[in-house]
C-alpha cells in the first residue's frame, strides 16, 4: 500500500460512518469469486513510464470526448460512470476502475473485450460482486489490508482510485478529463436524487485525497478539468505538447 494510506482509510471510515468489518467481508467474498485474476505485470506494462489519461464522469466529460478521440493510442483509465458515454462515442477503455455502480449493460459489454477491470469491494456493493463473472480480465481491489487476490492501490471513489492506480504503477504523466470537483454531479453519473448530498461529500473527499497524493507521487500530474492543488491546469490545445 502507499505509505500513509491506512490513516486516510480510517478517516474515511469515521467521516462516512462506514464499517471496516463490512469492507473486509466484501473483499473476502470478491476474492472467493475471483478464481483467476489478471497478472499485475500486465497492468504494470500498460502504465509504467507512460502518459495515461484518467477519465471521470464529471460535467466536462461531454467537452472532452471529441478530444479523446484524437488520442487513440494513449492508455485510458476510466471510472465506471464514464464507460457508457465513451463506448457510445467509439472510445474503448484500456482499464476500467469500478465498484460496479455504473451502467450494468455497458460494463458487461466492455468486460467481454481485452479491457482490464479493477473491481473494488466495499461494504455497500456485496450484492453486485457477481458481475465480475462477465469480465474477461479482472483484478480485485480493497481499501483494507491486501490479501490473496485483493490489491490495495489507494483511493476512495472510482475517479480518484484510477489516479492512485496510475501513480502506483509509476505512470510518467497522468492527465485528468471529466474530473471536475465543482460541486456539480455530471449527467453521466448513476447517482439518484436522494444520494446527491452524500455523492458531493464523496467527491470533496476524493479531491482532498488527490491533493494528498500529489505530494507523494513521482508521476507528473495534469488536469484539463477544474483546478486541483498539485495538478497543473492545462487546456485541450496543450495536450500535444504535454504528451510528446
């Protein structure tokens, strides 16, 4: 695990009143389902020393999609709520980071391809874990202590976990799209109206975790979305320069 993660995790448990026991229980169940997982070396090969895009489902995603189409060879790590919009626009994720609350049909469709799924187990998604049987390439993740088939790359929500993943595997540059943290929920999110308040609280926590990560990572950090402390704000026009 990234040094200092356990302290961050205990903060999450306290702030959101989550149960460590339930998180561990979910991880144990996922581990039992994942009889065969993708080799860590496979995901390392995709990320290490490379420029990667991390794509979330924030309000600016619709503006980013035409731009993303121009960079088909760049590795794309996608939060699950953004998957549906991307595949509808002909953009296939290389890696999907998911706790299985995105569009089910889209996840299953992509799961049949060579995309790697990093599936996260937590106390609230136990009933959805069976979906991993539809994914061709899968790695299990947890916020608790890693064990057997379960890895802990750090992070809380799908979006910031995708950034932690890229950092964990030593991406040279990490560029964010649709990661806005602007107090609004993107139209691609599966969030119900009754969950709006907790969703915004989670996004604020995710942003603070990215700011914490920026002080520890060796990756160069950029964002095309709203400003995040520790990330260089860039425009779409600057991408060609940043990537080369």
